[in-house]
C-alpha cells in the first residue's frame, strides 16, 4: 500500500509512515529487537492466540475505559512507556508526546536517556509524569536524579531491572550504533541516508536541537553529542545490581515504585518483597534476551502468583485497544506502549500520538461493548479464551 497519502489510524499505519520519515538507522533502532528477533515477533503474534468471547443483548450504552494505573487515575488503562533517544524521532518528541498524553488522560513515562530533560517535560503542564530510571554505578547520580524528579512533582518511579547488560541488537550493530556495553561503534549511515530524508534533516536534526541527553547533561559535561552520552551510560550500567539495591532505592523513594522487566513469578514475588507497588511483565520489547516467551503468554501465571501482593502491568506487543482488553482480561491492571507512540510521534508529532491514543480508546470501547461489559472491573478472564 502506498504510504505517501496514507491517513494513519492504527499503529501499523504509523509504523509505515515512520519508516518513510526516519533515516534507516533510527527506524531500525525503534523497530528492531535482539538476535533473530524471535521474541519481538512472539510479543505481537501471541496476542492473536487470545480470543475475545462475544456477548450480545446487553445494555452497553455507557461504556467507560476510565480507571487507575498503579495508583494514577487514567482515562484508559494505558501509559506511554519510556523510549530512549525519543527526541531523535521528532523535534522535542518527549514534550510532544507528554502533551498528547495529557490531553488523552493517560500517564507519560520519561526515560532516563531522553533527549528532553525532566525539567523541560515538567514545564508542559501541571499533570505529573512518570520517570524511568536505571541503577547506575554512580549512586550519587541516582540520588540526584530522584531528588530532581521529586522536586518536579514526579510521584511514580519506573525502575528497569532487565538491563544488567545490553542485548545484542543486530540491526543496531550493522548500523554502528550498538553492540553491547562499551562497544558503541561509529555510525555507518552515510550522507545519502540523511539526504534521502530532508524533512527529518530540517525538522529534527537541525530544528530539534539540542540532541544531548537532557537528564544527564550535568553529569557528562564534556559530552557534545548522543554518542558520547551513550558511551557514558554504557559504562554506568551496573551488572552487579541485586534486590538489595532495590531495597536501598525503596528507602529513598517515598512515591509509587514500579519494577519493569520481570518474566517469572519468582522475580515478581521478589519485587513485591522489596516493596514494589507494581511490576511490569516485560521482556524489554524483545530487545534483550531473544527466545524468551512473549509477555502475554506468561502474564496469567505471574498475575495469579502475586495476587494481593502487588499490582501487575504489561508491555510488549500491544498494538490495539483490543490488545489492552486482552491483557486486562488475563490479569494486568493495564499496559505500557513504547513502539506505537514512537512510530506515531515520528510520523505526525503530537497529532500522531493523539490520533493513536484516540484509536486505542475507541478500539477498547468497541471490544468491551461487543463482549457485553461497560467498565474495567467487568473485564475478567471469562471474557477470553486462550489457544494452546
């Protein structure tokens, strides 16, 4: 299907437009996964194994998708997930996405390695955002980031635990922008790669400056471009982190703590024991250990295993409002989406993210109505069947 005049509706539509809009190395950075991308494919494909059970002749004249997500009120049980280097996809992309999320009534999560700083994002509105953090070797930097976030009104911390080492993401390796901690290569995109995308060159490369990692400028003063910041962050990843470090973090953070990156009941229970208010069932979007199960396939077991101990969220493979419904039915309080909003902001900026969120909400409303329910509380496991 030609994409030049495509009116985007679904996340797949925005993906096609993003592929046209972005230089290949940036599209691959967003779109790709680890190794042979088996888990990346499973994340989306396994949602198709979950079939909704249609129910008819019910009063569904007043369907509401409103509820709470890890203690945050929301119009849809969904949050925008942290996306590193988002500001390379559109000018000040994190700010644009935050505005769209605010208008849609859903939480926005800012990455530690965002282009826009937390101060710039906080200036968008008084609506609090979530902040995502890694455990860095320099614990003083961790403490300073927490203090800054709290001072800006952040009360929900999303802590990523599945990045002790960086997965081998071969698309990024081929493009020279990844390959593991300490192995960042030289970008292999030649001049023609940029000239083929004059819109991106004008709007983002030139018009979207500065391209530093805004949250980290104070800690890497000699760095002048994203590559130097990536090198610093790569050296800061700490493979020695254990649950004891999360206990230390819990003692510092008085707000809501969400642990992102668990794939087993045992790890979810461990997170609950050290004080996590919620866990995100996540395989890092298929970008870390290839071959692990899809998140939707392990969700029911984890949700059952920690019932009453901590809340459960999910990310990975969510592409529609029907997928949000499926995840909710199988035990998740709600979901986080990463790639879909990254595609949308690359394709159409704030309007793209707003359009995508509108689609997801309408899709979930339709799924609920055709399954005969009108509130999130009514979405139960009995409303879906799962293929073997």
